[in-house]
C-alpha cells in the first residue's frame, strides 16, 4: 500500500509543479512603491472596488487579474489659447500636479480607467481656464491679478476632479503671451503708474518736510517770546554785577574801572 501511495504523491507533486510553472506569471504579483492595485475576479463578482492592495508581494488565483495604479504625484504641462474679457486672444502655459485618490482606485478604474489624464483632468482644466480668464482683462492677467486668477482656476478644477476620485495638487501659470502691441501698451501704462506713485511720494515727502519746518519755526518763535518776557534789563544788569564780583574775587591781577555811563557795568582790565 505504501509503495502504491508514493507514486501518487510524486505525480501530484509533478502536476503541481507544472501548474505553478505554467501559471506563475498570473499568480505572483509584486506591487512597487508608489503603486496600489485592485483585484478583478473573473468568476467571483468582477471588480472588487473596496479592497486596495498595497506595495509588496501578492499571490492570487491565476484566473483573476490584479490591476495596478501609479498613485504618485505627476506633473504635466499644457499650452492653451484663450479669450480675455475684451475678446483678445491670450496664450497661456500651464503646469499641473495630480494623482489618483489611492483608496478609490477601484471606483476610478470602474468608472473612468487608467486614461483619466486625457479623459478627465485635461478637459476640466481647459474648461475652467477658459471660463475664469474670460472674466478678466489682459492687463489683469499679465500683472496685478495673476496669482488670484491662478488660485481661482486651481480651486474650481480641484472641486470638479474630486468627484472623479482624483487629487489636484496645484495648477501654475508658467507664462502668459499677449500680442506685442498690447504687451507694449500694458508695460507703458505700468511704467506711467509707477512714475505717478513716485511723484506722489516725493510730494508727500516735501509736504511733511514743510510741516516739520513750520512746527520748528513756531517752536523757535514761542521760545523767543518766552525769553523776551522773562529776561529784563534789570535781570541782565544784576547778572553782570554777579559776574564782575566773581572776576574781582579771583587771584589774577586786574584793574576794575567802575562806571562808564548810566547803566553800564564795571570794566575789568589786565589779569593773567
């Protein structure tokens, strides 16, 4: 009985080995870093949208398919020609960063598929960009409101693609090309506005300097009024007598002449 069982086990082992060799490419999967996968069961209900497989080694039934998605953030560039509020044609270079929502790749694959960039993201960006820029004048896009326009395009597009299980990381306006005549006119206008601001600054500075000098002059005049009211001839004469007394008491030789007319102070001659 044992001798009959051994060949049977050997045969089963050989059959199993042949099975593995034939179907190994369909059974063993490695999901790389930055990737996620979902399972399609041919005989068990189709696509499993809820279960997401992470990176690493996986074994599946050979009749099933493991569908992998790159969920890293990617950057794509887009050139567009759009119309401004006043109907002028503007060329814009955009770049945008995006990736699938990792936990929702089953729903993404079921409703859209791997070609989501061409089917969803690019059309949405083109549509939103045309809509937003159509509300602005060329000079606003070229200078003052460029950042606000960029944010508006990004926010509206992000809301739209989120419903399609996609993330929009950022949209950047890399370059804006206007007709040469319009660009020259805008640059000249901006230059004139800058010169006007500089002129206003100089006027304001001169006005403040004049106000400062006026305040300073009023202060000097007020001081002179106070001095005039306070310093009388009697006070000056008394201070002179005090100074003469101090000099007379000093050790240096001198000659003191008393009186040189009414109201005059003594005259001191000599001294070392």
